[in-house]
C-alpha cells in the first residue's frame, strides 16, 4: 500500500491512501539512517497500514518548512504587520530555484499599506508575483491556477496571512488564524505544523511561519551555484569579461552593468552579494 504523508505530529504520520487517511508510525530504521519523513513524502506502508516501510525517491526536500516533492513554493509576504524583508524573500526564492521548484511571490495586506515597493522589487526578477486583494478576492483565481494539478506549499513569516489565504481558497478548511502582536508587529505562530490539504484540484501545504527577524540558514547554496538561483542574471552569463566571473568586483562584469542600468534590481543584487559572502565564509570556516 502506498500514499503520501499529509502531516507528522508527535511521532505519528498521517498518510493519505486510496482508502483514506491512516495513522502510522515510522520504523526505527529511518531514525538509524538519519532520515526524517516529512509531509509530501510518498511512502510505502506495511500490510496492516500501521507503519511506514519506505520513503519513495524524493524530487526535492525542504528543511524549513519541512516538506518534500514540491512543484510550487508560494512565498507569502505582507505589506506591513509584519514588514517584509527582501533579503529573506530573496533567500526563499533562491532556495526554491536551486531545488528546481517554481517560486511564486504572494503579497497580502495591500488593504493596509501600498504594495508598490514590493511589486517593484520583483518586477524584473522573472518570479511571478500575485497581488491579493483581501476585500475583493482579486488574485485568488491566479493562486487556484497554480495549485491545480500540483503539490504546493505556503511559506513566509508568522502573521503574513498564509492560513487566512487558505481559508479564502477553501472556506470549509476553517483554518485557525491569529492576530498580530500590536507591541511587536509580529505574528503569533498560530500554525504549529505542516499539513497538506487537497483543494482546487491540487494539494497545498499550510506551514508554520518564521519569526520576523530570524535569519536562519534555509539551505546552503554553494557560491558558484548562487548566480543560477537568480533567474534574471541568466541573460548576462557569458558576457562578463572574465570567465568564472563572480559578479562582485570584477571589471567588465555584465551583471553589474545591468544593475547600474536598472535592468536588474539593486535589492536583488544586494541579496546576491550578501548570500555569496555567507556562502564564502561558510566554506572557509568548514575547511
Ligand atoms: N487587513 C488584512 N489582514 C489580513 C490579511 N491577511 C491576513 N490578515 C490577518 O493577519 C493575521 C494573521 O493571519 P494568519 O493567516 O494567521 O497568518 P499566518 O501566516 O498563517 O501565521 P502563522 O500561522 O503564525 O505562520 C490575522 O489576523 C488575519 O486576519 C489581509 O490581506 N489584510
Ligand atoms: Mg497559519
Ligand atoms: Zn560578472
């Protein structure tokens, strides 16, 4: 019997099979091998349907949020409460691209503050941006289009409105949502675990949000690979004066030229430089 994990909590895994959702335990072998089953994993069960026997090969796996086999990662950002950080958003989009997953930026709370700056920051990135309108529901159809036939996940800071969005897409789910701490302007970590739902002809994972100022490592992208995680750099590869150009300080760099001309957005390029520096230091430190 096979199925996929919809949720893991307290040592139990909930597996959606042809006959419904079964509650299973993982065999000790996974722990011994250091493999953690996560939501989205395709699994084979024992005959009784009580234990995970095997995790089938993964297309991709994310540590944060812990989920596997994604087709689309919705990176949710609110205009305010909490205020967005392009650095964290760029890191999330880069990790998605690096893992072969389609990133889609979703902007919420455009009713509370102007979304222009955020929209502008990604206008030249080639990353699809969906602007949601809380009151009219504008943007929801576009999200539904992405979900259809795919396995998707929401990610983003606590309080940006991931569960609210899920409720707007599928009111029957009645997901718990939380207020914003007025003092801190942050979310309250309302969603506690990853859970996958079948809606809109596809599957979507609601996930716990990050803390506002957390700068945890989501994934280490090797510095040489980093340029490929910024899709708008692509047209300039091969045009730099030096082969193996890192697009930082080299003379005759076509990427830097594009930044100077405004064809690549400065904040995206700054994120590249910061991530490159981190990747470089990690390497040196590890050796
Ligand atoms: N005004 C306004 N409020 C919104 C919007 N989207 C979400 N909210 C509010 O923002 C608060 C947090 O929303 P949640 O959906 O719980 O946020 P979340 O991203 O699921 O947060 P975690 O589960 O903690 O990660 C709630 O009070 C929502 O009602 C929006 O577009 N406009
Ligand atoms: Mg939530
Ligand atoms: Zn260059």
